[in-house]
C-alpha cells in the first residue's frame, strides 16, 4: 500500500525506524497520519481500546494514572523522539495508562489495528517492529525501576 | 586529569578553625544551607569546586560536607546538607552568629580547567546538585571558554528541588540549558517526570568533545554513565563524586578506602574509568 | 650517599648491662621484652635481669605458649602479641580539647612531648613494619606529626632472630630473619653451654657512640661465622611461606566463593588488626562533658572488621564478614602496593597466632592461588 500522506521520509528520520527496509517503511507509512494535540488534550484514556501508538515529534506527554483520592498523577513524561503506547501490540489491546498533552504536541499516529494485520501477514516486518518495541519497553522498565528505588529518599533502597 | 592535592593543603589539617554562621536557610524538608564566614583572625577558605570540608559541631561530631558555594567568593563559605544523623541534625539548629569548626579543604576537584574548549554536561541527582554547583559557577564565570553547557537535574519530588531561583536565573540569563525532572510528581507539577537519565537522549551534544560531571546516589551515577556511554561518551571523560565513611579526611585513618583509593584524598572526584571496576564489586 | 660501614663487635652477655646504663645515662627510657600474663610483651626494662632469660615461645594457628628453653638465652623467642606500633602510633591520642563560652569555642591541640624511648629487641620483621609505617605516616601529602615526634625520639636496638616460631614467614617476605638497616644497634645472640655473648654492630652514629662508650671489642671471624650460621638455620627452620604474587592473585579473585568460606570461620573479632604491626586504621571520637562546655577529640585505633567501619547513609558498605575479611587481606597484600609501593605484610605471623580460630593467611592465599591458576586459560 502506498504512502498516502508522504510520511515515509519523516519516519525514516526517526531513530525508532532506523534500519528498516524501504518496503517495510512504506508499509508502516501506509498506516501513518500526522496528528497534533493542544495543551491539556487527552491523547489516550486508560481502559480505552488501543488502536494507535504515537511517534512524538514535538512537545511533552504526561503518562498518567487516576487515583480517586489524588486525581490524575503523572508517572512519567515522554517527549520528542519517544514512542508512546504499546498496548496495541498485545491483548487485550487496551491502554493501561492515560496520556495527556502537557503542551502543544505534534506526533505521527500509527494505526495499530492496521499494522497488526500487516505484521501477521509479513513476519519479517513483525519481527523488526517487535525488536524495537522490546527495546523501548526494556528502557521504560529500567527507568521505572530507578524511580521505584527512590534513590533520593531518606533511606535509599540499596540494590 | 584531576590533580591529587589542593592548592595549599591545610597546615594543621586535624585542627578545626572557627567559622561563624552568617545565614542559615532551609532548602527543603530535610536539606538546609549554611553560609559561613571565617572568624576574626582567620583566613577565608580558598577551595576548588568538588572539594569538601569536615564540619565540626562542638561536642557532637564532625561530618564531611561538600562545599557548594562560589569558589570566586570564598569569603562566604557555603555548605548545603541533608539531615542524615546526629551531627547534621545539630547543624540544622545553628543560627546566625553560631560557630562551626571547619577543617579543609580536602579532596580532588572537578576538572573545570581541563574541560575548556569542550561541551560540558552536568548530571545531578538529589543532593548531588550541591557539590556540582561550584563547578557550574566556575564554568559560567568563564562561559566563553566552553561549548554547550547543559545541566540535567533529577529531584525526588517538586518540593525537593534545590536552588529553584538560581535554576530559573541560569536558564534565563545564560547560554545554559537546564532540564529538571522529578521521580514523583505532585498534582500541580507540569514539568518532566522520570529518571534524570531519561533526559540524556534529549540533549544534543558532541560525545567526542564532551566532559560529563555527575553527582548523586551511586546507582544513579552508574546508570548515568551507562546512558552516556550509549551516546558515545568515553568513561575517561565522565567524572563522578563518590562518598565513603570519612574520619580524618587526610588519608590516614583508612575508613574511606575503595579498593586502593582513599576517597578523601584520591577523590572524591574521580574519572569514572578509574573507579569503574571497583564500583562493580559488591561490598568492596 | 656513602654508607658508613661499622665494625661488628663482640660483647659478652654481662657487658650488655653497660649498654643499658649508657642509654639510661643519656636520658633514654629502655623498653624491652618482659614475661607477663603468660606472654612475652614489651615493657620497661632497667637491667638485663628483667629480660626473659631461658624462655621461648611455641606458636601456631590460634595458639601461644611460653616454653622453657634448655639454655640461658635472653632473646630465645619470636614475637608476642605486642608490636612496637603502640609506641609510635599510640592506641589513644587526644587531638584537642575545646572550651565553649557564650556560643564561641576555642580549640587547643595541647603540647605533645613524648618520651625518648630506646627499644631493645626489635626483630627484623618489626624493623620492616616500622619502615612500612614510616611510609604511611610520613610519606604522603599529609604527614602525621604524632608519629613524627615519636619516630624522631627513638633509639632502635634490633635483635636478629635465631628462634623463629612456627607462624613466622619473614624469610618469604624478604624481611628477616636478619636485618641490614633501620637500627641504631643490631644484636645477634650467641648462646650455648659454653658461651653467652652478642655480636653487636652499629647502624648509626648514635649506636656507634654507645658501643664506643661500652668499650666493645671487634668480633672475631669465628663469631661472625657463628652468627651467620644461626641466621641461616633460622631461615631454614621456617615452616610457612607466603606464596608469590599474592597481590595479583587476590586482585583477580575478589569475587571468589572462597571469601564466604573464610567468613564462616572468621569471627570478625579484629585480633589480627590489633596485633598486626603495620595495621594503622584509626577512628575519631568527639566527646563532651555533662555541662556541654568542654569537649575533646580523641584518635583511637580502629579495625576494618567492625560493622560501622564502612558505615554511610544508614548502612555499611561491607555488611558481611566476607567483605570485611577481604578488605583486610586485600589491603594488606594488594592495595598496600598501590598505595605505598610495597607489601603491607612483614611475615611476623602474629595474625595466625592470635586468631581465635587459627585462620592462616598464608594458607588462604595458597588456596586463592590454586583457584586462580585453575581459572586462567
């Protein structure tokens, strides 16, 4: 499928997609569209079906959880260059956290449902994408563990 | 390479000199700053960024605290400390006019002269911003000698951010990039949330021409070095400030040893390449 | 720099008293070996009658016993729990007194005037230990004035070892049983049924002056040959050796399971650090009186085996015994090289004798060496 919005060059520039074969890039671009969120807009809501993921090009996104007594609590922020969302990859395909634009956010939205189908059809493409997502998840896990260690707290946890 | 000996090692390094509290400022819940001046008849304490003093509270005890003031104005000796025990608790009670015993300065310095001509990346975690601040002052006072200057600072929560006003001024006045993040956000926080290492990929700098200075909990420094290595900064160009139990501060009591290094004398500032293997061995 | 060669003299045992007298006349306090509390320790000696005549020692891992010799030797033993370290690097020293009035305090370091001490019976391993501590306390960017003052007021009478203990291994450390330097006088005891005399050679002008005053006659070739023979016999009698390249082996095996195995035996009692003549760690203690107006700071011997030694931020870096034993052994045999250019161990064997469970560092290093050899390609 051709690249209706001409986003392949933009994607190719992004570190996440580096090294992909041109035909894979074109396939992915076929599921891509340019989006923007105003400051304060909800990008994703916890529990909703995760049909898309985002390549952030500009701005900062707060990954949030809503606690009844505390309201929305920001757990992490992601910004330009980061990937937002992997729940589209794995069942039950629902957002685990909410995401809100902290300021003006420009991103490339990728249709997860569409991409899933393409990955089933072309396992090479699937493998390339999964490799890259595994790295992102690993990095986030590492970062989250560091946050958990509460290193700056009074009695820092020791490894 | 950092030099091992300060300009003028103290002549009687085991005798505290009296300094008088000029100002005592609370910074956060558990952190405070003391601004000191040498007592009548005593010289101000000239120091290099990264060095520390042994601070003595009469009859209570003595602790090693990094100097966090401006090396260009040593007449005001500044120490920013966290309360972690009896002596620091007693220090927090000090008021203007009270006396504190000072021995120092001791230890090695941040390589601010050697970094001239390069990009400088400061990565601070928690109270680690305090020992880095003198180096920042020094770099900013000769700003034209450096390339890009970046400060990445991670605090526990927004309420634990140190030197808030200065951070804002630096960001506003100078050619200095400042990025602040917190481990845990509050309702009102609109800034970054996440570990300070997550800020590193966001900052453009030339890894082959960068000197990185980092200070904070050891775990944080280890991960910072990892992330910097991922960006292509060699461990020889990353400098860390280590902490160990110190009693004498002059390399004779043996307490501060890490392998064969006396942290009080061969450190506390080390090029990471020199201590990497030592930090990898548990309980060394 | 030209080294002065002093002539070896032969002094009959009764005449040794004259050496004592000459020293006492010059204002020296003589310390030497004395039998006390079931050991041979160091204390004031006024005459040769105070020396432990006819006594020897039997030592092994965790064992020490005084035994009767079948001769009248005055120095027929090796080393006891004391080392001379306590006289140069005092176990407790007041760094200053401070007084507070109206929120201001003054610090008074006081005057430190240690006595002039003449040490009799300094073994070659102990000469080496003193040389090690000279490097530690006087060779760095910050010299220790407490050590310096004591070191400058010392007269050293070395005694070569003719009766090494089973725990001695100075020969393999290159520190004994004979000595070449570091003394004012060196004595080698020649004793059997027919004779009791000393080959004494000066090592300094001060030593030579004492010998002159005593009227010592030059030693005969026979006497010198006999002294040599006894030294060789002593070296050959040693039954323990430190394996070569302890430094490299230990550095490579920092994470070997053997440390945990040692830790199952080690009590972390710190005896080894107390009896070791080169261990130098101290701690600083700040105290105050009940009124809060007077304060003192003391420097005291400390041991890396204590739980608080590496305390920082609410916990200790070296939490377990394995880590602490490793710190002691690797500092002594490896780190010391990096810090001071030589091994920190002088082969005196005290740590083996006075360890309650008899841990033998020479055996442990041998075990690490075997493991190291097995692990290398």
